């Protein structure tokens, strides 16, 4: 796990701040598998993780393991993007 970024208070921003976050994660498939196992087959348990996986920029690290990278931005308009793609959890399909 590698995490970095910044948050800046901005009274003119819709959410009161603007932010940028970079996250690199090894083991996302393991986390998803655990959620499936402990979720008892309930798709609502894994739906948010599946959505994030679709937004990931997946590469491999130096050990050949999958590396999921996320560049998350909160704009002054309140819009959130992940790797330049709009993020709207309310748009997740109903199960």
C-alpha cells in the first residue's frame, strides 16, 4: 500500500475543500475474495469493490504482482474522479 496526496480547504468549493489522492494497492483481488467469502454471496457486499476495480489502472509491480493504482480527485465543483473517470456511487446498478 502506498498512499499520498493533499487536501486544501477552499470556501468557494462545493464540499469546502479540493483534494487529490494517489493510492497504489497490491492485493486488491485478495480483498475482493475475502469480501465475497465473508459476504455470504450477497452481491451488495462486493459491488463497491467491483466498481473500484473497474476504475483501477492495473499494472504489475516489480515482483510481478497485480498493482491497482487510483488517482482520486475532488474538484471544487464537488465532482469526484478516479483515474480521470467520473465516480458516482449512486450510479451503481441495483442488484
